């Protein structure tokens, strides 16, 4: 089975920094645990790049985005050739459609 390289785009890396720093101020242990969960979920994409749920029913469908839910966050990615490109990691309450459209421009 072919393994994929998982690559966080700069904006996804910034998302993780913001998430971690926001939670860190209130609960350092929770911040570390959440970051570990997110990283673990993204590392699973190395072997299972198509395991995330396809983003359907919206204008983003044509870009073949998939999502992995790490409650209450969602990681949005695309599997292209032998890479998994992570575009954003966002809280589920955010307007992700707008942010993803900006990412693919």
C-alpha cells in the first residue's frame, strides 16, 4: 500500500498555533491533549488518505476536499498524487466554506 506525505499548509499550521495558544491559557494539559489528538488524526492519513468524509453539497465539491472531525475541530484536506495537503484546521462553528474558498484561490 502506498503511503502519502501529510503536509500542513502554512495557514493550517497557523490554525494549530491559534487553537493551541487559545486553550493553553486556560488549561495547558487540555491544549496538549487536543494537539496530540489532531496530530494523531492527521498522521492516520499517511496510510488512509481517502478515509476522511468528502465535502459534498456545496460550491467546494469540485475541489475534492475531505474532512476529518476531531471534535470540536475539523481538518480540511485534499489528497493530490502522493500528498495529503491540509488546508485548515477549524472549529466546527466557523464559516469554513468561505475560508476554504480563499485557500484555493
